[in-house]
């Protein structure tokens, strides 16, 4: 893929127009968050916004995003987005500050070593085949809900393989409530608002307690059994740092919840968007069908099939470009610094948006067009331009795990079914901490090869 922007030594800074008294840009961010954020690039490379009482800077240029993500001691995990996620999901690998990250990363790396992936992929393939085996020709499904059920089963199996009914654990309901609650807290960052005893806040707190209870029981069961089940929880229990210390039960809980969020919410969102994109682009769907018929001939996809499914992989990459699940993230400035020639004092909140970057026409020609073939060339995008999994030392540890899960699900389902969305209006993203589509239905038609 060719990148058309030219790095420059001169970066522009500006303040976003349209701020209201007291509220700043918060109303625009709440009402139309994606359009608001994507439009900021037109004002400068570093754009100041005001969200209620909070001033923040949105980084719009890929060079500056690269600096933001690779200088992780200067730009630490924190700020309006990460702080809210950390409150909900704990101090796991995705949310912990730099002071904790190196130890956590080293301890968790064995769980995601490439030698472990075939074993996880076998569990994924079995759950995907089993879940979709219950579908019938002509069924009408709620696509995001169905993909969420699918990724819940897959993620729970890879995390808790020893649990006989891992897929039936109530993590789906708890994670759904917590994720929606995080989104509300992100978009309305008013101090103390999350402690008001509203029905929504009470549901949020019950769901948090439910997740803690699920993980507490599972950790206790695994510790009592003392068996390596070749799953993620077994690895978390057995890993040790350079001093021989393991993770506490609280630390394991935070990592489990982090993996649940990444494996369930983000992969379900990616798959849901994929069906809308393929339905709107029948030529790409026909080419995908031809690839799957040649390689799979109607059977479920396996890990060893993936190298022979390049179009399947490109479709996942293009879906992640158009609809990156982690669409906006934040950092906090740890010490006085400058970015693009603009001074940033310690404590400043800095935001960046993969959605904004991926929709820039100077980085991705015809950025709103679904074009899997833009990934045909061997050249990689310049650092800071394509960031669905982050960059640098804090790049998502489970990126290959997630893309493998998505590719296996897409190949198995599309090889057997045509998923035809039947929305009354175009599918829109919902205002959430991940870029998930709003609920829409689709008809399943069994494919005849």
C-alpha cells in the first residue's frame, strides 16, 4: 500500500472552533463523536479541544502519533479515556502505566508466543464451528449480538479451557454493561458523575462485581487443581518474573478482564462491520467466496489454512482500517515536553484517534471506500498511519490472536453462509468505547458451491 503524505518539520497547532461556554466541545463530542473527531485534522496537526472543564490536545498528524506512541515514558497511559477504562477494567496490560508495563509485558509474553497460537486456533475453530452449526437456512439474526455470542464462546474457551461450560459463563452480560458504562463516562467526564446512584451506575457496579466473582471462582478452581490446561488462565497462574514472583489474584483478574474486552468486544465489532462491507461490495464478496471454495470446499477453516487465504486477511485489515475498534485513546504527559513544537506541560491530556488517521485522504486514497486490494503491495504503512493495535512497546500483545480469530470466523461463516443485512437504514456506529455497529438484522442463506 502506498502512503502519499510527506513528513514535514513544520507542524501546525490550533484550537477547535465551536466551543460553548462551560461545556466546550463536549456536546459535539457526545452527539456526533466520529464526525467531530475526524474533522479535527482540517484545523491542524495538534488541535486543542475543551471537554467540559478539561482541556485536551488531539494529535492529527501521523509523525506526531508515532512519537506519542513510541515515547511511552513521556506520554504515559492515562488521560480521560484510559483513566475511565482503567476504573472499569482494572490495571491490566492495556491500561497500566509505564511503571508497571515492562514487568507485566514480560510475564504475559509467553501466553502469546507464536508456538501457542496453533493450540488457541484449534480451540477457536472448534467453537466457531459449534456455534454456527446451530444456524439454519433462512434464519434472521441480530448480527452484532450473534458475533458477540460467537466471540464470547471463543474467548472464554481460550481463557478457561478447563471449565466445562466456559461459553455459558455470564461474562457476555457483564462485559456488555461495563463496556457501555465506560462509553458514557468517556463522553461525559464530569467529576463524581459515576458515583451518583442512578439505575445505570448501579447496573455498572453490579456488572463489575459479577466479573470479579467469575474470575475469583475460576482462579480458585485452577489453583486447587494445579493443572496446566494450555489456556490463558493457566499461563497467568504459572508465569513468574525475574525475582520468581507470580501475579496476585487481583492482577490476574485485571488481565483476564483485559483479554475478555479485547477478545470479545473488539473482534465482535470487526466481524459485524465485515458483513455490512461485504454486502455493500458484492464483487469483493464473490472473490472471497471463490477463495474459500478453493481452499476450504465447505469445511470449517483451520489455522493451517490461513496462509492460503490472503484475501480473507486483507478484508480483515481493511475492516480494521475503516472501523478500528479502539477508535480513540488517550495519554497523559508525564513531564514537561513539546510535541510538534508546541509545549505540553506535565499532566496534559493528549488524545489520538486511529479512526481519524485511517480516514485521511492523504494517507489512504479514497479513504471511505472499502478496498481490500489496497493491502496488496508489500510496502507497510508508515509508522503512525495505521494503528488499530497501537505501536511501539505498547502495541497490543494479542494482535495476532485477534486477527487469527477474526479470519477463522470470517472464513468459516462466509464459506457456508451468505449474510445479507436487512437494515431499514444504513448501519451506524453506536457511541461506545469500541466502534461497534448499532443492532441490525441479517438473513442467513446457505451457500451452494
